């Protein structure tokens, strides 16, 4: 059956700006991934090596760059994001070795001009699947990585939150099909496939580790409010798809049924999880 496509601008700077203040809920859940990304990158090339310079591409509220700067206060870090509201949150921390830049990961020419010598480490935690073509930001990242430098990615896999939402919607609209949380369903969600794709781009020493991300919601109400009101573009894409097909009343109906799927014990708000992957390799 015909599915409404996600409205244009799902991934716009404005959309991400609108959720910046509420983003800490997700940022907390990806701290273990930021840490693993940093550890895996460090294993390939130490952050204390001469000439180190790091790019955190799609920095959000700073999960990676702030953690890195806390451990390595002398390493120059460029933290870039599509959304000025996100980079402002990082800038406000006033960390002397972090420079923030508003830049689209789909085209890193601005970053290349700023830093023509390239970066020793180019990291991107959970950004690429929001880009219109998730492969392009990786190809761009490769172009700004020095030979011998490290590329590291956090990417999402399948997620119980989407399945839980599908259950709630289908109580009201059995024919509804999810448009998916990310910009497309094209990016691989299996470790071996992610690794193989990175290798096909010429990246060596690639390893992909799976580490679920578990956002902590204290109650169904808190989760429901986040899902419907945070403006986070991932859940918003699902809500927008309901709105496009069934209107605001349809959204309200689904919202009021969401607690039912928890009450019936099918899902547990304390155990919601996204599969997620950390992939790190080197440019030869
Ligand atoms: C899920 S958040 C991840 C933020 C952060 N890296 C973290 O680990 O918490 C995705 C971030 O990617 C940014 N983003 C989305 N599309 C982008 C693009 N095309 N270029 C650069 N940043 C983008 C968003 O503004 C948002 O801050």
C-alpha cells in the first residue's frame, strides 16, 4: 500500500536545532559508544602522537568531542554539525581545544579549506544515517583524513523502539507501515556488512563492534512525552508519517494507545534499546 513519504527537511538544521535542548536523553545513552569509539581510535593511532588533529563530524551536543577533550586537553579538535544550535551547546562549554563549525557532512569542502593538511582522526557518532545518502558523509570523511589516519563511526542498527511504536500504531491503524527511523534503509545493519563496505572504500584494519544503546526513561509517560514532543527527527519521522495519513486526530489516538503496549507487558520501558555499531579503521 502507498506510504506517505517523510516530509522534506526531516534532517534539516532547523529540525535538529528544535531538539537540541532535549537531546541530552539520547546523548546520555550514547556515552558508552563515544567512549568505545575513542578507545578503538586510540588503539589504531594514539591521540598523543605528534601532529594529531581530530574532527568530530555531526558532533551534536558533544558526546565525543567533550569526552575526548577531557582526556586530551591539548589535542586540537574541530567539532562540526549541520545545526548551529547543536554547535552552540558545545561552544558554550568553553573548552579551549575545541573549535566548533557549522558544516554539512554531505560536503566537507568547508572543513577541507579550514584544515588543508587533513585530520589524523575523523570520527562521527550516529550522524550518517540521517544524511540523505548515508554513504556520502563517509566518503567525505575519507577525503579529510590524512594517509595513515583513523576513521571511526557510530551507526544505528534495528531497534526495539521502532518495533514498539509499530505495535502501538497498529492497534489503531493495522494497515500502517513504518517509513523507518533513518533517512533511508540502505545503510547496513550487520557488523560484517558494515566492515565489508568500509573495506570496499579502501579502509584497512576495519573492526565493527556491536553495543546496544539503552536510553533510560523512568516511566511510560516520560518516554511518550519524549517520543511525541522532543522533535528528535527519528521519532518525529514516524509521527509525521501518522499525521500525513491520519491527521492530528490520528496522532492523538496513537499517543493515547502507546501506554497500552507497555501495560500488556509486550514491551518494558526500562529495556528499550537500539542496536548500534562502532566501526573503526585506517586510511592506508
Ligand atoms: C543522533 S545525533 C548524534 C550527535 C552526537 N554525535 C552524539 O553522539 O550524541 C545526530 C547529529 O547529526 C547532526 N547531523 C544530521 N545530519 C547532518 C549532516 N548532514 N551533516 C552534519 N551533521 C548532521 C544533527 O544535527 C545531530 O546533531
